[in-house]
C-alpha cells in the first residue's frame, strides 16, 4: 500500500532536490519526494493530509546519547532548567537550593513505603553560586529514608545521613579527596567520583548498573525520542551483555517501538582483542531497529571535572592534568584490530591532548591498515584546535561535537577551566565544517536534554547560560545545523545510505515539525514544536504516546 | 545478601596490595609468580579482565565468567567496571581469602584506588607496589602522553620493582634506580628478574616469621629477615622511624611493641610507610624486618 503525505514543506537534505511538498512511502521505505505528479506513477496510493500544515524533515539522528535517561525519569528531577519528561510533562527548573529541597520534600511525601529510597537527579549547584546541599539539609526531609541527588555531571552525589549510614560512610576518620568532611569530622554528604558514590548510590535507588537502561527505561527513552523528533538514537556506552542484548532485541522489536537504537560496545572490563571479537559477534545480531557492532572507547575524563587530558598550557585555573581512561597502547591495539575487521570506533576525547593521541594513533594504524572509509569518529572533541581539525580531515575522521556544552557550561569554561580564548573556540562547528569534516552535534542525554533542535540552536547561536555569545566565529548557519542533526549524524554512524535524508530508497523516518526551521528567527530554533515522528513508515504523534 | 550488609564485616580487615605500573612492566608475571609461590596463603587476585592473565592450566580448578578457582584456595576475579562489588564479594566468599592482590590498569593512579579502599569497611591497604620495566622506563617517562602518569604511579608507590633487571647493565641499573628514587622518594626500590619477588616482600606475610626463633634467615633472591627482641616501652612511631634510619635496605617490617602507656601496638612498615594500630590480644613483643641484601641489589 502506497501512502503519499502532503506537507507544507519537506526539507529533504538531498542536494539535487532540497525541498518538496509530497513524499510517497511504501513498506516503510521512501519511494520519492517531489510534487504529487512526480509520485503518482508508483501506483495506487492513498493521499494522507494529516501533515499538510506541517514541515517534514528527515528524522533527527542523535549521535551521542545514553538511553539511561529513560530510567532516570523515575527519580525526582532537580535540574535548573525546564525539562520535559517521557510523558510530555514539563518539569520547571528549580532556581534555588531551597527549591530543590522543597521538591524533594514533596516527592518524599508521595512515597508510601517507609523504607523506600528517594533518588533525585540533574542537580547543578554551579547555577546557584555553588551552594552545596549537605547531609543535614537532606536530613530535614528524612532521617529514616535514604536520599541521594545525582548531579548533572553524573559524577557527584549529595546524600543524607541515612544513606551514608547504609553505605558504611557515616563515620569519622575518613581521608579521601572525594569525601569532604563537616565540622564534626563526618562526611558532609557530598560524594565526588564514582568510587565513593557507588557504595552509597546502591542504597538511594541508583542501582549498581544505573548506567544501563532497563525495559521500561528504554520504552520511556523512546517516548522522549518521539517528542524530540528523533528516529535514530545511539546509546554510547553499553556493555551489551547477552541479557541486555536480548532485552534490546525484544523491546526494539515491539510493533510500536518508535526508534532505531544504535548501542556502542564500551571498552571496559575486557581486553582489546575480546572487545573487537564481541563487537564483531554483535554485528551479526543487528536488526532493522537495533544496530550493533560499533565500538566506543573513553580516553579521558571531563573538562569541567578537570579530568580531561589537556596539552600545554593546561587548565586555566592551574589544575593538574586529568586522567587517561585508556592506555595509549591499548588504544592502538583496538584501532588496529578494528580497522582490520572493518569495525567502526568512536572515541571520547574531551581534552585536546586526548584528541591528539587519537589522531596520532589512528594515523599510525592507517599506515599499516589503509581503510578509505573508516569514519572513525571523535566524540565531544571539545577542545580540538584548527591544526587538529586539518589533520582529522586528512585522515578521514568524523567528529561529533558537544554543541550543548556552550550553553550549559560555557561560562564555566570561560571563567575557570580553559579561559576566554579556548572557550570561544570550543566545539568549533564552523572550523570542522570548514575543513570538510563530516560533523555531528549532540546532547549526551541525560547530561543535557535530548532535543536536536535545541542542539542546532546552540551551534547556530552559541549563547551561554548567562546570555553571552561565546565564539561568534564558530557559529554555523541554520542550514548547516539542520544538515548535521540529520545526514551529518547519520554519516558518523555509517548509516547515511539509509537514513538522514528524504529520498528514494531510504527509510521513511521523518521529524514532523509545526514550523519551518529555515523560516523562523534562528534564535527561535529551539522553540519549534515537534508534532512527532514517522519511523519506518509508522506514525507516532507525540500527543499519543 | 542484603545491601545493608554489603560493606559491613565483623572479621579482621582483609589486607589489600595494589600492583600498579604501565603495560609490559611485568604485573601479570608477578601475579603468576605469587600464585605459584603462595605458601599456603589463600590469595584473591583482582584483575580488570581475565584476558591478560594467562594462568597455568594445572592450577585452575574451575572457571566461570567472573571467577577462576585455583588450587590451594586461591581465586582470581575480574572486576570489570565495579571494583567495589568484586571486593565485597570476596569478603563473603567461603573460605575467606587471606589477602587481596589488586592488579591496577596500566594508566591507573594507585593512590586513587587506595583512596577507594580506605573508605570501605573491612579492608586494610597493605601496600602499593609499582612495577617498572627497568629497560624502558626512562623512555616511557619521556613519552608525551605518559610522562605525568608514570611519575604519579612512582610517587604513589611504597615499593618500586625494577623488573627485567637482568636485561640492564649494572651501571645503567644503578642509574635507573637513582632516577626512580628521585621521583618515588617514599618508596623502596627492588630489582627483580622475571618479576621474581618473594611473597613475603610483595605481600605482608609475617605470621610464620614472627613465631619463628630470632636471628637471621635468608629468604630467596637476596633478601634477609631479622628478628628484633624488644620489651621496652617505646613510642611506636619513633621506633619505626629509627628502624628505617638504621636499616636503609629495610623493605618491610611487622611486629608488636609496648607504647609509652604500656599498651601493645602493631607496627607495620611497607617501603617507608609506617602504620601503627592497636595490637590483637595475646601477641608477644618483637619485630621482624625484611631487608634487601647487597647481593640482591647487584
């Protein structure tokens, strides 16, 4: 059965035909886009006018997210910015410490089980002058129920006395840089770093594997995708054990599961050889809505956590250099093995030293194993300079820049981490595109919200949370931004032959928008309402999921 | 096991030895050596992943995804991405291990692991050994990407094993030792070949030594033990410091002394690190020290 959708406008991302008003779909595939006359020749069709006043774009592709956000929404949202949950409810951002405590108090009153923990998430005290929430603040809410609030970074947690007690940390004599003490010599309730968070986190409702998504979490995450116009989404750090893969296959295979999920096998707890073997084995289990067989390596930490690896002159505030999370020799071994097998590797590099290591390592490996279309991608790559982009271009690398960082932590980078000059050049979309590097931009959800139009807005406007433009010359055009949240991201996943544009033979994946992003004020890009999506020809209105 | 029990354990703290150092330094060889010479001690080896740890097949009794059971009650576990969970599992294992040996990843900073161990109930940091490849450590220390990581590892160590000492000429070995000594000023430097470090040097293993008669006993490969009789009341910290001053080649020591209030204290030394704690009931005063001999240094 052929369906032809009419639209106010279709932005196809196909160079030879950038716009259209009709698109024909059969069996989940696009037959073509154009005017009605150019499509009727395919045979008997049904004309569907439900999008006749909408603008259709290729379904957005989120090239760096974590499906765990779906699970986090079962916890109390404590973020500073307004944010939409999977059911479409907008949780207002909380602007003060008192407000956070008040919201937790309300949530506490709704829990009937007296022993159940109270977990919160997405706290970011930098927006209220770094005023910290202490154990004693949280004890005001409950002394009998464990409470823990995870920061937006995912690396810090504030907990109450009960949680510390259950985790065995309510004691004096602790001497650990990640556990600040109060006047009584007891932990003040802030736990910095996964090592000190873990023993307590398990008691406050964040499981040991809270980075992994569960069934309900995955379904909820898919709802967020529909609301954001996303039809293909990555899960960038999955361990993909058999049980998890079976769950993913089952859920994504459900008739009404609305997105294609691309989980990358994370390098952790196995050898380079085992990693590559596992990725290769996973590749063969891919389905239409679950794409396996890609590798993810984390090479350094985060810039705002001062754990990213920076080249000289290092951190603006003089902090010592960060940490390697992979040994350079292991990185080389993985690259070599993956190139040999034709598997793709995405490498998290935040600092410019980590980026340099990845570039040099890949260059060496490519000399041994030339691979014309490897598309190895640097994820975040926030501090790459122009020389690095030039080199990446020569080597055939792709980049997925963390455009949202400019808004959320741009002021922090300007004042504290890297200083004004480097902050203005962070996440340099214009330089990347200027060097013809296949580029994507991302949210890293749940670190920042899944919303490609917002991410595009960040890359186009480069406005920080305080309202400053940071990096005027790295702004990109709306057209470029729209291209990189669709075809650009698809390219970094080796999927540009099947998604990312609206043209004959591609999967019928559409983002359905209420307004035309090429017509609105670029400053309003983020405010365009998303009606929903079409994924593989199946229609998913945001209002109905 | 309920979560509330997770980090509680009434038994004596389990000693944990961290073995750090970059890839190729010989960490795995050392661990295999310790397993083959465990001297009746039930060692639990924690590694990031199994793939890099070839264990002789005749030692293996059973194996699953997370645990290899070895003869003599030793086990090897991979901790993957959750070191704390793996450590907790070891606490409840039957029979309980005597000692945990934790092989850190090649770029791990040992003091950060030590910090994690310090906050967990039921464990005691025995010491941090950092293995270096004596042949190429100085090149590695000039590597653009690794120089600071290598330096931090050395700085964090109680004992630096200059492995592959047989591959380095005498003068060069001395020079490497001097160089490493400048960075790891709190550590004792021990040369080794094929990571052959005696168990009593690598791990705290004094029980038999403390119950033996006094005098000198030679351990293998250039180490000597010495018993020190001691019945006077002393300041345990001062006493330990004086031992270090008087015995420049002291690597480890353990014993029991009466402090100035007449209370019995356990004194332990690893490298240059001194640990004083209340002594268990029923122990007799006296110390055993382990020193590197001149022949061992050659």
